[in-house]
């Protein structure tokens, strides 16, 4: 199920119609109150979220989505106006998975939805990953530190998994952007720094395994 939060009735109806015609289940909501009511009934597999909304804007909604463990890992695609570059950066730093710049075509929208869903639902081919007190249950997408579950956003999880699959390897910020955000994403490398910072904080002492490589980027080492 895909949820679309868009206050423009025409755009919302067109998005829902296009998604349905493309084989997805979709529901549209004009504001946050309708959306939150629906979330209590059914957790969606992806959310299309407009930045400019009445009562509660998209950035505020995104913060709440990422702060609740029940919704934190749901992929979110933001809809932003062409001139609001700041909104794009803020949304991506807060954990949005992609963005669409208005006005956008329906085929572009479907393509981005497919790409995000594909990235978020890749089959795990490797066994669970472990580094001392830090563990990833790859089949369930759960991270543990000292046997305690740690709640990460999708991007934080993907970053950590990439590091733990490549312990000792140094990644540039551009390589991390390409690997985690996708080759179609064009953004600032500071987005990587923000996500690394929040990942380290959430991991607590285990965050010390992620080292900054001066002049290059980051790598995970076996010792803190």
C-alpha cells in the first residue's frame, strides 16, 4: 500500500490513479490528520509526501515518521517545489529516500517509486553480520548493540550494513552517496556526514567503530 499526502485534489487523484494503473494499491490524503488516522489502521510500504501542506507541513510529518519505531523504516519520497532547494536538503538529511520536483511527470513518479521500493526490499543474500557487540539481523533488518535493539532509518541501516560488509575499506562520500542513495541521486556530500553523525549517536559506544578517514571519507574498523 502506498500513501500519498497531497492537498491539491487534482494532483493527488492523478497520483493515486497512476499508481493503481501501474499495479500498486494506493490511497490519497489531503492533510496529516487523515494520514495519521490511516497509519493506525495500516502501515504503508511507501509514502509520497508533499512539503507544502495545510496545518502540518511535510517536514514536520517526516520527522514524526522517522522518530516512531513503527514507521521509521518506511521509504518516503518528498514532493518539493522547484525553487525550494533548502527543503530538498532538509528532507534528505532527515531521512527522506528521494524527492520529486514539481511539476513532475507521472512516469517519472512511478519510476522513482519503483527504484525506492527496489532498494528498500532487496533480498538479503548474506548471513547475519556481527562485530563484537554490534549485530545486524539481515533477514529482519534489525540492529542490536549488546543485545539491545537499535532503531535506525532505512538510510542509516543501509550505511551500517555497507560498512559491516566491507570492514576496513575506506569509502569516499561520493561512493557512499552512490551506494546508499542510488546513482540517480544528485545531492550534497554533507548529507552523508549528517547521516553518519546520527548513526554513530544511535549506536552509542559501537559508533566508535566508524572512523573518519581524513581527506577521504569513512571506514569501519574492527577496533574502536
